[in-house]
């Protein structure tokens, strides 16, 4: 199972994601509420998978993704995006995101995305 970092500026969303993934055997090893924290915690915790929001204060998810990929080019990042951000999602795929899920998402889709990137 995967060690996961959850990055979202909304504490409620981080908690919701944690409650969805932990019963499936995954462990949340780190959380961050903005891109600056995400990059720092990625370096500290070296998670297997990063669940990364796009719209956040201080540094958005696109910039955080670029920096995470500079630290570890093989990083497995799944973008969690709200509807209407298709252009940004396309940009994140160009920068190396492995998958994306649209908020609000269902548990099955989230688990399937994690399983998919872990099997690569």
C-alpha cells in the first residue's frame, strides 16, 4: 500500500481524503495546505504518491508539481481539481502528473487513481 501526502488548502478536504484512503490500507504520511509546504514536506517525507490540489495560496499546484518533479523526476502525483480547470489540468499532465481526478470525487475513483499510479 502507498504512503501518501495530501495537499489541499481546505482542512476539511484533507480530512475527507484521509478518511477515504486509509480504510484501503494507504497511509497519509504528510499533509500540506499550500504549494510551499508541499515542496518542503515532499523532500522530508518522500511519499509514494502526492494528491495535489491546483488552487492554493502562496504557490499553486502547477508550480508545486514542477518543483516536486525537479526534486524527484519519478514522483507520482495525482492532481485533484475542481470543475472548470481543464486548461490547468492539461498543463499539469505536461509537467508530469500521472492522473487527475475532478472534485467532488467519489471514493472509488480516488482509490482507482492511487492504484493505477502505484502499478506503474
